[in-house]
C-alpha cells in the first residue's frame, strides 16, 4: 500500500531527520511509529502526504510515486489527524466534518448523510451535535470530531500524529478503544505516531521503532516484547513490559512498590480506618527504620475492637513466616506464595527493610499478562490463553 525506498530527509545543518528509510506498510494495517523525540517518526509520517518533501528516495502509494500526484489532490485522498485537532472555530461540527467532502465536490445532501453516519458511529446524536461549534465541546469530543473529519471522505489511508497525546488518561484510553473498534470495522491503512509504548502495544498491528532517523526494529507487539533487537529497543519498551521466561523475571520487577503499612504504636481503631481507606484486609507493620516486624490482619483488628482492647499493633500483629528479596525470581515467589496463609508475600532487602509486596492478584496478573499472553496457534484461531498456561505452570511448581 505504502512503500518507502531509500528515503532521506536532512535539515539545513546537515543532521538527518530520516536516513535511507526502507519501509512497506500493508493495506488495512495499523502501523505505529515510535521512538524518542527527534527520531524521525513525525517527519516520516508527513512525507506520506507531502507536507514534508524528501531530499532523496521515493515513496509509493499503491505502486504510484507520490511525486507524480499534485500535493493538494494527494492530501484530499488521505485522512490526517493531529494532536492540536485543527478544527475551524468558525465552522459548525457538520461543516468541519464535511469540509474535505465539500472540497471533493460532494453535494450538500451527500455531505449531510455522511456527517450523520459518522456522528452516530461514535455515539453523537446528529440532531444535538451537527450545529454546535468546537468551543462547545470538551477536548475529547473535539478529538473525536477530528477523527471523523479524517474519515469523512472515506480515504484508504489515515495519518495520525500523536492524536491523543494532549488528553487526560481516561479520555485517551476511551479514544484508543474507539479507534480500535473503528479499525476493526473499517480496516483503513493507518500510520500512527506516538512516543507512548503502551499506546503502541495496544493499537498496533506492527510497531516500527525508530532512532536517529533509522528503523531499529519492525514487528508485531508480541515480537518486540519477546525479542527486542537491542538494548535501545529493550530500554524503550521497558523491562516491565517484556515477555520473559519465569527464570528471567525478578520479584523487584513485578512487586507493588508502595504497600499499605502501619506503625508499631497504632491502635486497633486507627488500623481499621487505614484498612478501610486503602481497601485492604491487612497491614504490614514496620518500625521507624522501615524494617518489617509483622502483619496485622483485619480479623485481629476486629477482635481487638470488639473486646475494647487498647493493645497496640506491636501486640496485635502476627509474625511473618516468609519473605522474599527483590533479586529472587518469580519462580521462587510462586512456590512460597502457595504456602502463604495470608495470600501475600512481603519483599524485603538484606537489612530486613520493606521494599514491596506481592499478592496473589498481582502475581496472577503478571504471569498472565507478561509471561503468557494469548497465543496464535497458527490456524487463524487463538490457541492457549494465559490462564491455561498459568494453570500448567502452577501445577509444575506446586
């Protein structure tokens, strides 16, 4: 669908934004370009619609060199969504969404029908939103309209340059979900730029990792997470995202780093309030140095309250039978956790200082999501999922 052949772009200073790029993007693919600032991902994106012209090399769309296409005509055939949204404030939502269709000579009736279809696609009542202006919408709603405008003329290709980067995390996640849903239905060829690896993993069919104008690695999210090409890719992905063998996953990588704790002097009422506030059923009791001294359970607190006892945590707590160190592997933790009566496992350093906590829930989530994601069995159907593999693993270690 889109093919780069030895494409380069340099600044006046001689520094390359993109250097000798070879890249092929398949039809209907959502490909994500990621990398640190200045790696060339946005320059690569903008060369597709000729907002930036390459210094050398060639770019083809469906086999045709884009240099043979008038830039204005080319851009009307490609949807474009940017972080700043770019809605025209003096135009209504209907006028903004239908703008490209108007430039392409579509009739008012065609534009109205298409705008209504698109608004309904993202849950906007056309009667309510058609005649509103951008200033009357929230940031997330405006960004939805920006995406709809890119879809309005039904282009085969859509370019998205960090479209959700300025939004709050909740709205951003909602729009990511909506984009995935739209892509499942429409199967557009989408080139998406982001610096957020989590966003790339969530959205991409394939990820292109770039550095200093060059492609470092291309692959599906699973391929990158399992086999990063080098230390740069490994560091950019982040060690907590990598799929690894159980022997290579360390407790320090997956532990909860700020467990809920209590001090030796607190009474039962204070302990009960802290458990309620943090929605936990036990507290790890530490001394003034942060050294782990025991565990205070909800049952022990409840008994003390019912008995109107004035005992302190130091008297109510139970000893912690087993702990683990951050440097030990998940294999060790899994075997110990199976014996724990509390369903949790404190993590301490060599001096006995509390460093984190493992719970049954965090262990299972990590093992399912990090070690054994859903696999493709090669038949086009999903094979064993994480839960099935986890059952086998637990059988082996218990």
